[in-house]
C-alpha cells in the first residue's frame, strides 16, 4: 500500500513510501538535505516497520526536537496504528 506523510518541523516537506508484505519500500523524501534523506531512505529500505521505528524514532536535528529520520519513524508508526 502507498502512503504519503506531511512532515513537521524539518526541512523535508513530505515522505512517500510503500509497505508491501510487511516490508517498507520506495521511500522518498521531498525536500530536505538531498544526500542525507537519500541515505536514510537507502538504509531503511527493505526493513520491517517495527525495525525502522525502533532504529530511527527519537533522532533529533539541532533544536527542532525531531529530524527527517524521526519523521519517517512517525510516519510509519501512524500508518501502523490504523
């Protein structure tokens, strides 16, 4: 299934991803630090939602209280709670 998540308090504006057969795929960040968001997407690609949430949740960027990786964890957590 395809999902889109509007981020909050980070440079990227949206995260797009799919979850198929319990695996997160096709992760794309719109906006943000291009190299960093591509790196996070590649590292998270092919993992289970719970693994991504566990690894990335709570990662902070400067004084924002969140980050692009944390926003990915929040997006997946939101989808999984439906």
